[in-house]
C-alpha cells in the first residue's frame, strides 16, 4: 500500500490559515487522497478528498501537487475547535477497502 | 439524523473474561468497519463487512477476536479470554458502500480496559 508522511505536530495561531503537508511519493494513478481528523475523545471525521484537481468544501481546501506526490490541507482560518490530529490517507479507486491510518499530524491552535 | 452509535461507551473487565462490543451503523450503510486505537496511535484496522459477510478480516490480531453482522446492520465485536494488551478504544465506522470515494462515518468508540 502506498504510504504517506506527515509531520508529527504543528502549531498555529487562532484565526490564521494553516497549511498541513503530506508527502506520498509512491502514490499510484488510481489513489484518492483523503483527509480525516480526530478531535479529542472523538472518532475520526471526514474532512475532504481529491484525486488530481484542487478541492474546496466548507471545512477546508485540498491542494494537490501537479505530480501528485504531495498535497496540502488548508484550513483558511483556524479556530480553537480545529485542534485535532489530522490524517492524510491514500485509498485506491479500484478497490473496496479499509482505511490505513498513520500517526497523523497533531495540530495545536494557540489563542 | 442519527450517526453511528456504539455501546457501551466504557467497559472494564478482568483478564480472561469475554466481552461484546456493539455497533449500530447509519441506516442504509452497507459497509461497516471495526478499528482499534491505542493511546497516541492512529486507528488500526481490524475487520470490515460488506453486507452480512466479512470482506476483509486481515486486521484481527488472533483467534480470540471475532465479529458478526448477521442481518447486515448491527455488528458485534467479540473478544474471548481478554488480555491486558486488548485495552484500547474500539471504533466502529460505516459508509454507504466500501468504495473509496464514500466517506466513513465513525462512532464515538468503546473504551475497553482489561484489568
């Protein structure tokens, strides 16, 4: 399975944008890039996913590099409620399959 | 609408006992997943069901762990002869199908403590 690499932790100030990087140099042409996050004492929740083009939704934006070997999750204006562990995950479009989580990035938001 | 629910929220048991953990998925979701999460780690896949059948049980650590989904909705994760190393948060998720563009919806988890 293709793997992802994320920083262990990041800090950001409240009300500022946050850019969470993810490297996936062995991504295949059929892998979707998914992001989930896990707030304290809760189960993970879906954030966003994309294949090739940049994606926006009400929670975040996903910027995908042209070669698809890296991507960045963008929170446009972080709030204290965005403090969570963020997981970058690859899922093969050709397979019904489970999610393989890594350790993710723990995002700390400073008031 | 109702999300994924899991019961009990907390379970404390003694080493060697049998436990059952229940998951109620979102109505109409055909795929159901079990994960477990140890402190400081990401969720670890255990098993997933497509309908009533286990499509992939490769994550079950040994034969003490078993899961069923007899009617294609509610699922039960069963752990026999519990060990202290089984202590973790057990997470259940469901999705419309198992296809990768369908997001998974997670429950709040069951915290299992084996004394």
